[in-house]
C-alpha cells in the first residue's frame, strides 16, 4: 500500500467557505513523510490558502518532480488534477499543461534537488517564459529522499549530519528567479504559517510566474548544528522585510496603520496586496534594488523572507504568444485545423 486514505469523519461544525467546503475537502491522503518534516507544514499552508481563497478543487492542477517534497501533492488537494513527473521535469510538464488549458490554476511543487540540480534548466526556462503558475521549492538543502546528500542550495561551509563540510558555492533560487524575470518572488519558512499562507494566496492570485522559495527543514538529515537549513538556524537568522495581507475583490481596507508603514499593490485581477513594512527601506516593486538588498543581507548572514518582488502589471506566456481567449484544449477541429487553403495562404505570406 503506497498511501493511506484519511478517515472521512470530521467535526460536524467545521467552518465552511462559500462553496460549502471545509478545510478537510482540500486535504489529501495521510502523509508518509517523517514526523516533523517541514514539507508537511507547507502542505497544510497550501490547504489553508486554497480554502481561504474558496477555490473549486477541480480548477487546480498540482504537478511535481521526484523527492520527498515532490511526494507532497498526494497529501493535499485530493480532488484536484495531479501529475507526478520525472526528477526535475515538473516545469516542462506544467508548461505544456498550461499551454493546453490556461483556465486551470497551476501549482508546481519541487525540491531544491529537483529544481537546483537536475531541473535547473527547466526551472530557468519556465520562469523566463512567464508561465502562469505558483512554483514552490521546498528547500531543505539536501536530497532528503536519497538520504541526505548536499544539494546545490547547501551553503558553503555548512556541515552534513556526519560532519562533512560543503565546499561548493550555493545556488540561490531567489536570485535566479529575479534575474530570470519572475514577476512574483517570495521567500518563507515552513515554520512560519502566518507568513506563508498569505504568500501562497498572493502567488495564486498573481498573473504570471510566481516563485516561492520555502525553507523547509529535513528533520532526518539536515536539522543539526552546522546546518544553515535547520529549524534553529532559520529561526535565529530570519529577517522578514514585510508582512502580507491579501484582500480579494477590492474589499474596504479597515485596519489602521501608521503612515508610511503600509504599501498596497493592486494586482491584475483586482486583488490587493497589503504589505506592512518591516524593513523601512525595502521596495518590493524594484527588482534591481531587491537583488542588491538580498545580496548584501545574505553576506551579513541573514535569511531575508517576505514578498521580495512583485510586478503588478505582469504578463504571462499566453500574453506573450497572443493565444486566443478560449483554452486550446476546448477548440474544435475546425479552429485547430483550418485546412489546406489557410495553410497555403500562410505559406504565401511568408515567401
Ligand atoms: C533521473 C533521476 N536521477 C536521480 C534520482 C534519484 N533521486 C530521487 S529524489 C532525489 C533528490 C531529491 O531531493 P530534493 O528535490 O531536494 O527533494 P527532498 O527529498 O529533499 O524533498 C534524487 C537525486 C531520480 N529519482 N531520478
Ligand atoms: S527524509 Fe527529510 S525531507 Fe524526507 S520526509 Fe524525512 S524529514 Fe522530510
Ligand atoms: Mg531537498
């Protein structure tokens, strides 16, 4: 038996959203990950975000590669579409699915091994193409599933469980996402649900490539002294630049804040991101300044979290390709195959 179904019994007075679903309706099977694994907290945050946004589960497609992180889509959104692909290949499968049916919400779940090693090229191209998706890397700095080898995001000088030192420079997927043109970039920590849930909600409402690097400690192989991805290390070095609220449907903003401490960003679909500034000089709409700030703070040993960059006027792959409004998988044969005369005309226009 490769999965354990959750018992359907639950408290009769669990809150429901406007679709009539409880939080349980967004869950999957029982997790088989190690007790305490950070990845399970990310699954719980995804469940909460989809419940809060009142998303119909059948409108969501979850895709992943290979790894403990990539196993997690089995543990959430049990009624959604799912595709568990090959190691590092989630982005191309997601891109293809998105091109065929742009009406679904695409959730790509990956690991640091899956995205920063074997899938680095795939990660890069899906981001630079602006595929409309939420791409979450559950970053624990190791290959958890294959028993704790250093991954490409392990910091130089950090130590494995057995004391071996990593001499390689790390790849920072946030730096790469910014450089490659992602229109939404955030970093969070699996141990900070209050920060992570609104970031996932904002990423879902974002139109374009939304990337979240979520530090997610591996309790089996990378939670010891000498690791920079352990619960203790991340808690001690975590510096959030802002705190986010997502307001759907232009609801009135009622909370009171001191002038200058709140920044609002209105997205494509009318949703408003309300950012309570924790670092006074941080502007999440300035890509170049964000890159400089992150490099400087990284050199000072800090792990910067929060919404790091957002482009409110973002475009996606379909905008770039100027595809028709109707999803391609819903077009009939006549539209997809306009016939020899139309092809002759096109060929003639290119001569
Ligand atoms: C083509 C291929 N190469 C190697 C492997 C072996 N393998 C499975 S998972 C994995 C690394 C997983 O690490 P990560 O993506 O960080 O996920 P984690 O388990 O840490 O969540 C590797 C190397 C594989 N399954 N397929
Ligand atoms: S090996 Fe690590 S990443 Fe995998 S389930 Fe266990 S704690 Fe999580
Ligand atoms: Mg990993």
